[in-house]
C-alpha cells in the first residue's frame, strides 16, 4: 500500500488491513452521480498493475457481465446502458447527455478533478479494438439478443409454427415485440 501512496504522491497511514474478499458486496458512492455500486471480487484484478480495483461496466463489453456481475445475480434489465449505437450518451444523462463519448472523456476527467473525486489521471498506451475497414476505434456495447434457427422444424407446432414466421414483417410468437422479419426466408 505504501508503494501506491508514493506512486500517486499521496501521504497516508495504514490503519487497518483486510483481504480483498472482505470487500465483496460493499457498496461505494459513484464519483459524481447520486447512486451507489457494489464491489465484486474477481480473479482478473491484481494489485501489481494499479490499485487492485477495477470498474465493471457490464453494458460495455464482453466479459464484463458474466464475471463477476452475473455471478452476483445481476439481470439484463438492471444494466444501465447510457451509450447509444451512435457513440453518443443518451440525452437524459446528467452532465454529459448527448455528447460523443470521445468528446466527453476529457470533460468527465475534469469534472472528477474539480469535484475532488479524482486523485490521478494518466494516459497509458494500450491496444484497443478498431474497425478493420475504417481503422476507427470500436465502442463495445452489450445489447439484448435472441436468435432464430432457420431451415429446421419448430420443436412445438411443426410446419404450422414455422409457416407463421414466413410473411413480410412477421416474427416468431415468442420474440420481442419490436422484432420484425427475423425469421423470414
């Protein structure tokens, strides 16, 4: 812990220690919104590369929801997804609504610095996924999905159930209401 204090130019005194497992389930305050979030213990977080803590954002990328969020019972409808497909924050998001995420990043850092919730900011080089065609950075977003099997008889209802999905704009009976033409030939 002393090395982390020195690394960030901070002074402090260790008043207690506990294994990381003791933090599992503890809630912390969001740095600028009036809400809390839980601490989940995960085996991919280590102290040798930083603080030993990592922010899990299950709406932004594979691997974030299944471990550890789903393991702790998080459901799809509990995920807060504030980034639209265009890469802009939803307009209802306080402080940064409507902004492109790349434009908002420095403003978020500055907001945290000004409200005292940021004690260090540093740009680190790292690999980042890019579009193979456009060579632009990709934004990972988790979305609810469902899949339909083509060319096979339905398990229940045989040909009658399958025939009901062939018309223009039709959808399988158990699909989401907004789904259209998902199972047409």
